[in-house]
């Protein structure tokens, strides 16, 4: 008889004798069997049947489901600014320095969007309207809009809204890159509803978003391997609205102001990061100077190198602006959490192209109209600001985002 043992074949003589119990001291048949010589298996013997599991056993064997991990999605991504003095000899940006694929945004004059996010019980929904209009520069007829914005729903009743206002020669690239990082990282740093979101958690996430965006824009290089953000940067104002808790968290750098109103009264407003006395002391301690001069028709206190008018930045916090950062300008945002936001309130985030022409009181009156849609309110803010800019001079880019939580009456289902 031939027996298959692993990769070996053992051949034994067949016997018809009845097995007997071995005598004391005799060698066990199993021991004798193990002492027999083994021959390597050259081929599967024809007379040894293959063994297959019964159907019931095969069905009982569990199989693990395959997991497919999708690749991270990359969301979409010019001229002198009136806030910024620029050095001469511009260079062209290089594509070799890009670390992630980027979707180019087609040139646009006016962008309009209306989006709705609902709460888990469908009792509150978030409505948002956004309008962005490019400015005009006398010395640059091909001016491109350096403003950009972000509306990112994070589940029912939770969303991230942000406005970016670029400045400097490559301000449009810096602003678009910052927006790209916000959109990509927020999905990992901020949990989606209905997962709980604490004040500490949202504050930490916002600080990390700003830090990652600043690091990303600092790595962008032009064709001469010079950082694009050396003399260019962007503002950033971001709000995380959570209707489950009825609260909002805000973080910002620069002067893209956020305004929260309720019943025609101001509830909260961000503070513009201009070069005040506190910022001047910090800049002087870092070896910089603060000078007051006009860029175009706008005069302001500006951050400068000793004996120079550059970089000439008129704000104390921003993303990018690497030369100004060496002189004491900060990229860390000012963060406020736990701001109450109830149904019936209105939120406005706008670039300074709006706030330079529309006062806070006027904006509160505009957005307090209960019969107007949020899209119409955003368009009203932008068109009012644009009409007040001088027609014979430079016009700044203008962007307004209006958000409103609206109560929705639940539908009652009855059966007959």
C-alpha cells in the first residue's frame, strides 16, 4: 500500500493478518513505520485519490471582503495689489515645484453658487450664496481675480465656509493653493455630522488648517527657484458652522472681515489685522520698520525692510508673505469658538473690496431682509460695493459669502 506523507511517498506491503497487540518490549508498529525510508514524491501517484473538502465544509469557510481605498481627491485650485508694494523684475512660475495635481480654475468674472445642507432631523438647513467679481487695474487690462472662496458641507447641518483674498504678483496662485489645502485637509481634520464636534477639537483643526496652508504656499517656486510667496500672500477667514450645537467657530488672518447678525443687530465681528501699535513693536523688535504711504489711492501703515518700501504689506497677519514673516508678520490665525448661531441669524464673509465701500451698519441692514434669498443678498453686497468704486481708477476684487440657517417645519406623516 502506498501512503502520501507530505512531499514523500511511503510504500508498505499489504497484509491480511489481524493486527495484534505487541508484546511487552516489542517495537511499536508506528515506530517501525516511521523508521522506514522515505522517497521524494516525483509525481502524484495515479492510485492515490485527491482529497477535496465536502460542499458543506467549503461553504463554512469564511472569506474576507476586499477593501478598496480610494485615492484622495484634489479639489480645484494677479498683478499688483493695492495692499502690497512689489519688487521689479517679475519671474514666471514653474510647474516643476508642484507637489500635488491641481485643477486649474477657468478665468471667471462672476461666480454664483447656492447650496443647502440639512440637519439630521431636517429642522434646520444651511443656505449659502456666493458672488465674486474681478476688479480692474489701469496698468493691467488682463487682471485676474485674486479672490477665491470655499463652501464645504461636512454632513447634515455642518459646513466650512471661507474667503481668501490674494495680494502681490502671485496672489492669485497663493490664494488658490491655500483654498486647495483647506478643502483637502478639512475632510480629515473635521469630523462629519452627526459625529460630535467639541470646541477644543474645532479650534485645533482650524489652527492646523492654517499651518498646513502656509507651509504649502511657502513651498511654491517660480522658474528661478524663488518662492512665489516671497512677496505675495493671501488673507484667510474661515468659519465652521455646526447646527447640531447651534454654534460657530471662526479663524482668520488679514482683513477679510466676518460679520454675524441677528435681528438687525451685530452678534460677532472679526478684527482686521492691520499694523497697529502692538504689531509695530513686534516688527521693530525683528529688525523691520513701519512706514505710512499710499499704494494707489490707499494709504496705510506698512511693514517694510530697513531703508526700503518693500515688502510694503499693510497687515500684521497673513498666509505666505515670507519676507514680511521674517520681519514679524504672523501666519497663526486668531481663533474664536463657541459663537452662538441660531436660526434667523445671517453670516457674511467678504473681502475688503466689499468692506472698503460698505459699512457694517449697511451690511447688517441688507442681510436682514427676510424676503430675499441668500444669493440675492450676496449679489446686493457685491453690486453695491462695485458701484461705489471710482470708475476712473483701480477697482479691487470683490467677494461676498452670505450664509443663513433656516428653520424648516418637519413633515408629519399620517396613515388612514
